[in-house]
C-alpha cells in the first residue's frame, strides 16, 4: 500500500514523501520534495499522486469513453 506523507522540515517548509507499507511497516520511502508555498505544495502532491498511480491500470478508460460517446 502506498500513501502520501506531508511533514514539516527543519526550515519550516512542508516536505512530501511517498511511503510504501507492507504488513504494517514502511518498507520504502520516496522523497518527492519540499515546498514553502501553497502552489508549490499542490505541485508536489500532484507529482506524488503520479508516482503512486504509475503502472496502475485505470478502472475506466475515460479518454476512449468520451470519443465513443461523441460518435453516438
């Protein structure tokens, strides 16, 4: 299971990490970055979500669905 972790750094910036858990223990951590502004934090959170979603198969293919709906 993967989740996004936000934390305060020593310089009071907000750090963002992607943590992977197995059997209740963190087995791997990927540091995404740190931000001092709200806009920077949003970018890091989006990047972290992309790391989590990487390699997953989407439940719905919305891009093709929209194209098929337009034809009908």
